C-alpha cells in the first residue's frame, strides 16, 4: 500500500517511491547528495524511486531501508532489508539492519509476529554475520519479550557447537545465562554474575600484558564488565579504551563507545563543578569538556546517533546560555512564559545568540521529532523571529501531512491524533508569538483568540491572556488566566498579579476559580472519559509472586485495573505507595480487582527486593508470555482499565502525583456507570 505526502506541491511517496523518469544512476547520486546535506526525507524518497526503477539493485534497497529505519518506518525497512539480503546475503551489516528493523517494528506496532520472525531468521543471520553483537542483543530482547528465552538458547547452542571459541558468541551466551538466572529468581542471578566475573577476570589476566590481543577478546571484556552485565564500570572503560585502539576492531567498539560518550556527556553537563566536579578549573573547563564530548559523538557513522548528538549539541549550548544568566529562567518559563513582554527574556550577546540559533537550525535539519521547544527558546530571547515563524509554519504543515520524523512512532489511533493536534497547536502558538515580535499584533491576536476558543488548553488560554495584557485589556486577561488555571495550569500568580493591576484582591481570583473550576473539571473529565479504547483484552494466565495463578477469564464481571511496570523504571517505584493507598481505599470492594504485571526484563530477585523494601503485599504477576506486546505496552508504568466484559476502556501512561487517586476513581466510577446502564437496560 502506498502512502502519499504533499509538501510544496511535490508528491512524496514514502513507502514505494514516486515514479521518476530520470536514469537510475542519477537518482542514486542525487539521493546520496541529499544524505550528505541532511535532506533525509528527500533522500529516502529518491532511494525509493531508485529501487522501483532497478528492483535488483541491492544498494538502493539498503539505502532506502537505512533511511526508513531512521524515520521509524520499521516494517517498510524490514521489507527492504529482506529484499536486499535476497540479492546479497553476504552483506553482514544488512543482517544487523534487518534484525533491528524487525525488532523496532515489533516494539512500535506491539506485534509479536516480528519477534517470532527474528527467532526464525536468527540462525541464518548469525551464519552470515557472526561478528555483529547487536544481532545477538536484539535476538535476546525479542526472545525475552515473547517469553521464549529457551528458544533463543537453543539457537545459541547450535552456534556454539560450530564456533566454540567465538568471543562474541561467548559474550552472548554469558548475557543469556544472566537473563535465564534472573528469570529463576532467588539469588541465582548473583551467583551467575559472580561466576561470569571470575571467567572474565581470568581472561583479563591473560590479556593484560599482551599487546596483540584480538579485538573480539577486547570486546568480550569491555561488554562483559559493562553496566548491563557485571556493572564494573572502571574495568569496562579500561577495556573499551584498548578496544578502540585495536587495529582490527571494525565496528565492535561503536555501540559501546556511543553509550559511554552519552553517559559521560550527561554527567559532565549536569555536574556542579564541571567535568572534574568541585576540583575542576571552573565553568570554562566544564563547557570545554561537554563540547569535546559532543564533537566526538558527532563523528558517529550512524544517522540516528548523529541526530541524537545534534540534539545534545543544542542542549549543551542552551544549558551554557542559561547558566550565564542571573537568575536563570526555568525550562517552563522559557517554553510557557507568564509575563506579558514579548520577547520575555533578555537580549543576548550577538555571538551567543548566533551560537544558539545555529544549534537550533542544525538540529531541525535532522527531522528527528517536533522542535517547538527549540523555537520557543529562540523566541524567549527574541532571536530571528522571522526564521522562527517560517519554521513554525513548516512544522505545522508537516504535522498536518503526517510526514515521517515528527511524531513518536509508537503512538497510534486516538493517542496519535491527540498528540498531533497538540503539536499543531504548539506550532501555531509559536507563529503567533513570532508575529508579535515582528509587529504583526492584529494577526497574532486573531490566531491566539482562535486557539483559545477552539483548542482550550491551559497554555493556549495563557498565551491569549498574555496577548490581552499587551493590549491593556486587563479584565479579559484576568478571565483568560483564571480559565488557564482552572485547566490545571500554573498560572495562578499571573491571575493574581493581573487582578491586583485592576484593583481586585487575591480573593477575587479565588472566587472566580471557585465558579469556573468545577465546570472546567467536568469538561476535562468528559474529554478523558470520552476517549474509550474498547478493545477486547487478550487472555492471560500468569502466576504471581506467591505462585497463585491469575486468569482473566476468572475475573469476568469485575472491573480490572491492570498495571504494567518494570524494576528499572523509577516512576513505577515512585507510584507504588500511592497504589497501596488505592488498595486500602478499595479494600472490601468486590467489584474491582487491582493487579500489577512485572514486565519481561524485570528479574524476579529484584522484584522481590523492591516489594519487600516497600512492604508491599499486592499481587505481582510475572510476564513470561509476551503479555506486554499483546496489551500494546510501550511505556512504563502503564495502567489499563478493563470493564466487566473484559474490554480495555482506558489507558494511562506514566505516573503523575497530582489528581492520581481522583483520576483512578473517575475511571472506575465511569466503568461502574457503564455496568449500571447495562443492568437498567436489561
């Protein structure tokens, strides 16, 4: 099926390529030039046309697949990789790309068939590309998600029979042993890690003084000591340094190096005294070190990694600018100003402003997500509003056309449409602010009034209030700030300040909120409760931490609150005390059942530790069947609300303390109301 995208009158055919009469060689050359210039969507379209004109050109399929992967068109990328490998099965990097595309297609489409396909093609992939560690990583993760680690173990056993001394395979076997031990629970994981640590220590002793150690051995040591396995970071860093210097390293160091640099960058950026902490030579050294790490990261060969480092470059420049201000504004002040002035921030030194502008424009080129907050940063300082306006208009057009690279690939259906609408509103607010800075006050006001009327959110209302303040329409501005506050926005201080400017007290603001608050809450509740999923919940039969089996069929006639979580998820653990309060509130309520599911990748031993540390007694089911895929879980924590007939009606991702208990109660009461209406109808 073909999907057409319209942009400036040009047909962009993302999946199968616009027809193009130019010679194949010209298409390939133009597409390569587009990649070099970071015109990636255009390059993808041209490579797609090239593979249509020459279906037997493996390189055209490979290049299209690479860019489709970049834009998270993973199913299409997998198809292209498959065709490329049919034409040239010896291309090892193609197998890595193919397995990776299947992996991400399975994640974003929450479809277990992609993971199952990985396990089917994995033996062939490892025959052609045995020196690609990422293939093993994706294979293990897919097997874990499906609850089929034993099947993955059988594949590795076959590989070991023919390649018993393969160091990359031995590392994969070690990783698998830890995953299997973590699944068993008790202290099995610790025992296995200690055993593997002894093996690596012996290998390290042999390699320590040998200048000619082969790169695969160095990889096994660096990856084995890494935080994902043995968590001995000093040892991991030491062996990674030797691996990077090895003449035969190939691509073995790339993935480890990327994560090592990313962690170093984060620590350096957010350190108090710079890269060297309090003992460093001051802020100058700090920014020099952070910039050095960014420059190193931008040398990556992978498009996705270079895009990520472009984003880090912007974050670095922005952080340095904010650190130079006294006092520095918060992120929310920059994105959602509360003062009337436009621009709301100070004027920067021209060189500093140019540096920030360049960093924003460089990141936008990569088309790696919406960039509204970047444009808002420029507007905060009044930097080139005419360019900001142009980019905001382009962002709105791209979102309306649903072009690739702007929205999170995992969002679908109503969730995707809600996200798209929100970002379109953000783009339009930015346009209005840019128009204001350019002196187009009337046009800006009309746009903001339209947004405040047709897209009632706290921040669209607040932006209209700011405009009214600039127009000296203070009573109307007060009403808009009150409405923005009622919509759960942080605009009460602005409302109070506006009230005082027209001779009213803070009590007057409270009185208005007391009137508008309940009405707005009803409106918000209607929005939330009206967004039903209405999908039949997949059956499950899972044992909890005490060995009791829970089956969905046995819960028919009850409202089920099903929470998916993971041991490595901080917000999940933060939510648990509030979750316990819910259990106390609903204790004795036979109509409602609360269950939690520890997702694949959560070691039983760690689950037990966290439950014990918190003193929690609620049921924890262990997902060893790929249930998270069946329930389309893409983030943690995720809470699903199932009605009495076993249909998923509501879904909430993340943990937000504000309105937590009340929100849960609203959804449960809505499902009770459904049942009551059904009973009355019968």
